[in-house]
C-alpha cells in the first residue's frame, strides 16, 4: 500500500528534453488532487508490482500498489519533477525520469508492453516518448510554466500570460488591466494563488498579484472545469508559486524599459461631423513616455534537508518621468498636466514547505502587494502648450483604474495528509487584507472642499485639483477562505468531496471631497421651498452646504459543497460526474441579510474516449452549470446608507485659500434630498423574494490528435448560455399600475413622484416576474406586490456565446516549440453580464442596462466582448546553446460599435442611453466594428557559456510594428439638447505603442 517516503539526498537538476516537453502546457484533469497539485497515473502489465514516485528536488516519495486491473494512481502530488519507477520484489524493473507534474493535470506513465514498444524503457527517454495528450482531461485549460514565461516575450503580469489562452480578450480599457473570458464580462473571472482566492472582493475586477518571477505554473481555465471550482461564469486563473528544494539557489534580475526606446502614443481628436467648433481638434494629448524599471531577487533552499524548504521572492517596479494631460475643452484650451512624483509597485512572496512526517505535509504562503502613486497637478493650456501654476497633489494607494489595483497582504496555510494509498485529505485556510487610499490636497497643502459659485457675478472656485466625490476614507477589504478536500479511490472510481467557503468584508463607497460641497447664492434668490429658511436682514449672499456619502461596511458569505466521481469505465473510457451546491448571503451595512440564496445546484459531467488506446487520439465532451454570487459592492450601491444632507448658512467671510465660508451660521433646517438621511433602507424592500442565482450553462465537445512525433492538433466547439442574472430595475410604473387596478393606489412619494425624482431601485431577475415588498405609503407600511414578467415589461435575458477553436502544437524537441491557435466566436445578446462596457459603467450587478423597459429596445445584438476572429501564435527557437529567440503574435477582429441616442419616449430622462439614432432603432452592434488589432512581440536571449549559462542578457520588443489600434470609443450620439455630441465616435484608447525591454538576470547555486 502507499507510504510517503523521505529520501536523504538532493538530486541534481538535469535539463532533459522530456522535462521540457512535459511542461509545454499539457492539458489534463485532476485524479482527486486539489487545484494546487497534480497526479501521475498509468498501467502496468504486472499487478503484483509497486510504482515508486519520487520528487527529484525535495526527495518526497510515494509507493503506490498496482491494482488488480493493472492500474495505479498517485494523487495530490506537489508540482515539480519526478522519477517514476516500476518495482517488483524490491528491484527496479523500469524507470521514467524527469516527469513534470503540472498543476491540476494527470500525467500518464505506463509500464506495459505497448508502452515499451514506444521506447519508454529505462531512463533514456526522448521528447516524443511520452504522450502529448492527456486522455484524462475533460476541461479546457492552458498551462504556462515558468520556463515558458521566461522564454516568451510577454509583459510581467498575470493577465498578459492569460491572454495567450484561446477565447480570452482584453477588457474595456476603463476597467484597467482586465480580461474577458468566453464572452463573459471582465468581472466574472476568479483568480487563485496556491489555492487561495485573490480576486477583488468588492467588484470582481482585478486581483492581488505576486512577483511575476515567483510563478511556477499559471493555469487558465476557459471552460469545462470540475466541481471544485465555482463563482465564475467567465474563466479561472489558478497560479502555483515556486518553492524551495534541496539545493540553495538564488538570483536577481533587472528589467529596463526606457522612454527613449518607446514609440510616441497617438493623439486623440474630436471627431469631425458634429458641426461644432471642436471638430478635428486635439481632445487629449497622449501621455509623455516614461521609463519603467523592475528590480527582482529570489532565494530558495532547504532549511532542513528533505524536511523543511524555503522560497522567497521580491519585486520592485518604478515608473519615472510619467506625465498625463487632461482634456482640451476645445475653446480656451485650459486643462491640466499631471506629473508623477512616485509610481511604484512592491510585491513579495514567501513559501515554506514542511514535510512533517512521511505522510503529512504543511505549506505556508505569505505575499503582499502595494501600489503607490503620488502626483502633482498643474494648470496647462493646449493652445499655448504652456504649463502653469500648481493646482494640488493626489496620493493613491491600491486603487488604479476602476480600483483594479487591489494590493494587500495574503497569508495561507495548507495541510495535506496521505492517510492510506487510497485516502488523501487536505485543508486550507487563509486571510487577505487590503486598504485603499485616495487623498487630494490643494497647492497650499490643505484639504479643499468642492465649490460652486451660483451668484450673479461668480468669482469663487475650489482649490481642489480634481473634482467630484472621492473614495471614502478608511476603505478596506478582507477575505477569509476555508477549504477541505477528501479523495478516496475504490475500484474503478476516484471519489472526491469537499467544502469551499469564503467570507468577504468590505468598507467602501464615495464621499464628498473635502467634507462638503459649498454652493454660493445671492441672498435675493428664491428660497421659499427650503425648510426653515430665514435669510437675515442685510445679508447679501448665503451658502448651501451639501454633504454626500454613500459608504459602509458590508459582508458576503459564500459557501459551497461539492462531490465528484471519476469512473474509469474501461481502458479507453472515462466518465466524470460532479455536483456543486452553492449558498450565498449578502449583508447590508447594518449586518442584516438582504439577499439569500440556497441550494444553487451546479451539475457537471464530462467524458473522454482514448480512441486508439495509446493516448494518441482523444475525443471528449462536457456539460455543466456555473453560478456567480452577487458582488459585495451591491450592498454599498443599493442596500447601504446614503447621506445627502443640505443646510443653508450665512458667514463672516471667505477663506482666501479654500474659498470655504468662515464662521458659518445656520439659517435653515437640515433637510435630505430623496430622503437620504444616512440610514440604510429596509432590507425587505431591496430585492425580489426568492431571487434566483446568476448562472450559466455550458457545453463543450472536442478532439486532440497526436498525428506525428512532437506534433499535436485539435479542435473543440463551445456553447455558453447565460440563463439568469441579477441586476436592478428602477421603474415605479408597474407598481403604480398594479395597485391602481387593485383599488389600493400607492401614496408613497418615492413612487408617485417618479417623473421628477426617479424611482426606488430593486434587485430582480431580468425577464422574469416576482414578488416585491415596498413601502406603500412612505410611512413604513410594507406590502407585498406580485408582478408578472408582462407587467414589468422587460424582454427575456439573452447572452449566448458560440466558439470553435482549432490549434496546432509542436512540442519542444531540444530545438524549438510553437503553438498556433485560431478561434471563431460570437457573443450575442441583450446583456453583457455584470458590467456595461458600452458606457464603461463600473457597478457590477447594478448597471443601467435593466433600469426600465424602454432602455432595452434594440439592445439585442453583438456584445462588447465579441471578437469574431482571433489568431494567437507563440513559441521559441534554441538557435545555439547560448542563443534563444522567441515570439508572440496576437491578431483579433475589432469590437462591435454602437450608436446610443435619445429615444422619443425617455421616461426617466436618461438622455443618450438608448439604441436609437437618426430617428430609428439602431440595434446593438449594428454600426460595424473597430479595426482589427495586430501585435507582434519578439525576443532574444543570450546565455554565454563562459558564465555557465547562468547569466542571461535579453531584449524584448513589444508591438514591433507599432500597430496602435482603437480599442473602444464614445458610443453616446447626442447631447441633452438633442444635438449631435461633439464626442460621438471619439476614440477612448489605443493599444500600447512599441516599447523595448532590456533585461539582465543571473541565477546561481549557493
């Protein structure tokens, strides 16, 4: 039976063709292991033999008995290089050396007559000896190893590597460095590091990252994943970090991307055609080129040989010389220029592995990321190209575009126990915390309130360098995660079950900059509607103070249980059946549940057929349901307290720096706009009763064929159908009509005054009816009202994704490696999902998409993440032992274009928000597409023999031909007046210009 062994020796690293070949992104599925390990399985002619599996770097080993059917399996193996030996009567009969265990993957190593006929005996194994196809896989994944990431010209971020996987595309630039997977919105993905979830807990956009060099393997799921994964209707990115071994190793690297070698960014212009004076003028001057420098280092080795291992890595990235320009108003040219005083990202990671005994392993991961940016903001004039006086400064920590730079610290502990040959258990617990800061000060270093001067002769302006509301002080996120997995093998079945729980706490929101907005009025203005207003005699002016805040601490509890059976029906047929049960609870800022979903069942089923019985031809299929939780931000946006406090004052003077009133004296009562008095709304009135979960059904079928030594090809088809989502609607008319017909008219002004004040927003399942609780009279009298789908008036939800993927891969043969991917896909429907890229709205699950029925007219069409054609190719060539060249080619068709104008019936005055232009419905995506994008990256690396190949000097050129193509544009067609907007069709962003990265790296053994 199985026993974990610890051998007191430290094998020496040997670069063999097999080790490289097995690391080239092999696909597979776990044989009962977690999302941070892999497995080795296979067959042997002698069922009385034992298979000995030994990690070449740590000495960790297992002995697995061949069962009566001639099969064996070693599950939950830490990733790394292994020696696999067939042992009988204490003697080694056959051996496979340098077998690379890839995360989540089953590697087949067989000791049969058929296998030996393919020259697998002994340790003299060639690159094409092992199958390039994993017949145990039923999902769609790409695995990038550390070796590939180092040899390919990709940027140093997780999503840049993920974009090499089929079916992935860059998200809207207004969502930062985000990606769309399988046609879903960019907020529907999940990210894991060593099994712990690091996705932005508030919105799902962004994640806590790690030193790029610390990545051992990056696994990208684009469909068909098993029951262990949930909370995603896009894709999953699972990262396993490097770890220590029995050899002390260290290294350092410097990467320099100089401004002098960057191409200039394209200018952005006002479009021509509005008939306004701004036509054709510069709208936005591109940022001045900056120099990016990265410093990295690592050290790893045994604290106690064969027992306790350490790995540590750190990375500091600095961006210097960055200057950003504001918008040109097209008239007097006044704008801003923002220079960056500090722009740095610090990342670190520590990994400790402890082999306590032969059968018990403990792992600890600690990591952190801090994003700091300090800027100075100056006046700038486009007409004269001159920089004026300092307006102020801004300090940001862990924010970034759309708050996607999550940052924070993460600590994770994991235990794995090999109880018997057939029973393995693992438990994981971790916690992440992150704080977010955005503070602004005027040129004098003081905090500036917002100022509006509405007097007949206005002269006062705010000293604040930026306008609007800012991130609420004290913003922070906390995620706690607990996993427990148990795997058991019996007969031809490999059973697995577990729990997967997360608790998220977030404090976030927006608040008035400087504490208040002061609006100045002439004392002779009409204040008759202001409660308690009494303008003193002799007063010449008054000021209104407005305090706005929409912030609070919210909580989300996500629990799941899963069970899965992998049934080896025969030598050639494998069936995988799983079931995941999800539960979600969303709490408002008072700690009260306002959304609760239980027993959200997600069945998963998949099958593979090893057609020839030798892993050379595989046919597979899978189907599954995938759920998504309501994001935490919904509680802040719709279920949290909003304070919209107003009061009028006289004052003794005006501060000469801030323009705020001095010694303000109240002359009115405190009153609240829209009843927003800082109290959270009654949670019963926020959502449909029995709210259905957000879920998607998916179907995949495909085949992989190794048609020649080192050559593999394959094809698959994918169909995704989003069946249910959660969003809000803000329409009072259905409630008013229903109650009027019932003879019990609603008297609550929040509903009856909808034409002037809008209406309350409630969460629902778009396209479906439901029962809602509302305040009927505005005095707290609650009533349940059931509305049919017809009464609500919305169309059925639709988001469908169709894809065909073809690939051709050449395994590394000690000379070259290449992979070619082509994907045809179509993302079609009336909802993108959690986000609304049409206008760049960053309110997951509470977008304006479903606010009222009229806004859905013409909304069905090609969705923002539709890229009909994608070609991806990457690889490298070992020219000599000293010289390596690599390349990445990414080609994609353009994004669909929309025209969004003012509908003749605009009940809630949303303006240019409808798919309606030039007097007719202009359906979504009907305006053609943006241009195709092309990007070619090339790299070369020199490892001189005189430095024992430990020194690497490299150069990477990104976007070689400087193809700066439009990524998105302004879709709103009209101004509020109905005139054509001068910004309609204006490009929002272009792809990054050409840049050159120069690097030096040195790795050595201590």
